[in-house]
């Protein structure tokens, strides 16, 4: 029977197994069927994935050089364009829409030999923290089906958690890769803003959005990162900094380097933080010190501003980005009888968008309105600027910043649906990295006495994925 532990081992297996890619795809297709009740997939590309596996096996058997991600079975969050396939952002408004091009990240995956097996459920337009805002139903946590998987990339996290694929791509605007990774007990990395092209990623808040990667090990996500990162003519915000050979570079460092580690006292002392999570992180700090790393507590007095700044800025950007869904250019159009264009827009948008998306469009429109712009939008931009300056200073003296990923473990489905602010506040640890554009990762190191996993969040300086991944590889041991 096929089993997967790492891409490296999978590639050794393929070297001795002529039909190895087909075996892998068959295995995952069965797994997807067995776990269909988790609702992690909106669509499975069964035939196509099998055909591609056959073709890849043939190529390999002809001794052609194989790609870095040869035969690697990947799923995509439903906000990432895959040519000729539906992409709906888990929204009714885009439901019938078929992508006419590949996202650059997908193009690079395919060029490296990956197999795309399906598209994953998520919160509508990536807005949410529990995957309860999908137009296509909630996603369940595979470890306890009463609990949420986190969001917004909940389907992608569960896809990896439930062993239905090797890797999944998600997107992270304020924690949507790291938070579900934490809730599901998998690795989830959000690189620096501008490390991976956003071309073909449906926009939520363009100055925050970044494609992220879920996997079982730091090594696997590192290999995928070095494959899909880098300059792109189709995205003017992506960096043209050369992409290091991440996997090679982290090898040595993850064994021998003594890291300079910081943490924010205010994050660990926050009232909302679960006591056991706090205890585990304090223990981790002691252990790191005992191993000869330098660990320093820092004061961070802006903690209470980061969630408000995040929600002001992202909703503002969202209200602008989502104005394009008007019933003319994409997807769904209301079937009502209308006599003018405005009526058609109104009917289409009222019927097509879900409640959370509407809430955010209205919030964003409000903070951008003439009378309130300075009080909200400008202020939030100022907070963002100060955070950026402080962060640059911090990383002059430290390699990584550590802390919790989320204040609690996965909560019950339906628990927070009446109070949106309560759920917004739970983003307190993750939005920081998006506000300043630095990379962050959640690594599944701990288990709570309630049976659920949780992670350690690690952040590093802009474009310093090497320290981020080397340190994480050291802690996770894979
Ligand atoms: N939970 C955050 C939000 O609802 C993060 C979403 C995301 O990263 N896409 O905005």
C-alpha cells in the first residue's frame, strides 16, 4: 500500500516504482472519497490527475530528467486560478466561473511536475477564521468533526491533515495559512509579501495577500517555496530578489546555528491566551536557552492596535477589490427583472455575496468614506508605518521572533457565529506579519490536554526565509 512521509522519500520510492505516480494518485483519490464528509474539497480532478500521473510515470521510465516536484500531489485553495477549471472563492457570485489562465504559482508547480488533484473549500473570498463562511458549507476538523479547521484556508489545511494530498496551497492575508495549520496540526508557511507572485490569486486585500504552503514537514514546504517563489512580469509587487536554494541553505543552519530569538512579552501575557498554550511556549523558551540560543523578551506596546488596523485596512482594500464582481464581467448574475444597470448590480451583489463578505464591503466603504477617512484609514496606515519601522529595528538584533499562532486551540463549529468581533480578536498573533510583510510559519509542536494540536509561530525579517525555515526545521526535526 502507498504511504507518504516526505517528498524526498516519495522520490526514492518513484525511482524503484514504474507506476509510482499512479499509485500515489489512486491512493489520494480513495482518501478524498473516504473523507468526503469533511467537505475539504469543492471539486476533485479525478480523471485529469490520473492521466497526468500516467504521463509522468512514462516520462520517468524513459529516464528523462524529472522536475523538483515530479509527481507531487497538490490541492489548491479555491482562490487560486488553474486554467480551464472553476475557481469560485467559495462564493455564489463566482460559482460558474472558469479560470482562463494559470496563477503563476500553479504554472510553476506544473512546470516542476506537480499533479493538481482538486480545489479546496475555504471562507468566501478568504474572509474568516473558521471556514464557516463558505457558500458551500463548513469544513470539519479531521481530528474532531465537531470542531472548526480554522480559516480561511480550512479546506487546504484539512486536505493535508487528512492525508488526501502531499501539499496544499492556500492564501494568507491575516493568518489564513498559519491559523488553520495550527488548528489542524500541520505546517503552514506564509512567505514575505512579494516572495510569491499573486498573479492568479483572487484578491482580498492586495497589500496583505500572499500565497502560502501547507505540508507535513518544513522540508517539504521549503522545497515547494523555492519552486514557486520569484520574479514575475505579471505581478509588479512581487520581488525580483533571487530565490535562494532554500532547502540546501537551511540544512547546515538547522543543525549548528545558535539563533538570536526574540518574543513579545505582551503576546504571552495577553488575557485571551490559553494557559496551557502559554505554558508550552514558556517551556520552549527555557529549552532553547538551555540549548545555547539567545532568547530575549521584548516590549511591544502596539499590540492592541494591530487587529483594528488590520480590519480597517483589509476591509478598505476588499471593498475596492470586490467592486469588480458586478454581474457583468464574472460569474453570477441575478435572474430578477431589472430596468436599469444599478438595479442589476444591486440584485446581483445582494444575492451573490454572503453575509461576512457584505459586512466587510460595508465596513471598508465606511472607513474610506469622506467623513471618516482620516479617522480610520489614515490612522490605520500610520499604525502600519510605525509597526514597519519598529520591526526593521528589531530584526537588526534578532534572527527570529517566536510566539503563539492562535490564542486557543480549534473551537466548536457554530460557537462564534454571533459575535464577529470576538472572532476578529483571535487574529491577534497572526495579522502582525501581514501588516509588516514579514514571513511567518506555524509549526505543529504541541498537543493540548483537550486532545487538539497547536503550533509555535515563528517570524523573521523581510525576505529572511532562510532563518525562518532553518529554525523551524530544527524545532520540528523534519
Ligand atoms: N481571519 C482573517 C480574516 O478574516 C484572516 C483571513 C486571511 O488571512 N485570508 O481576515
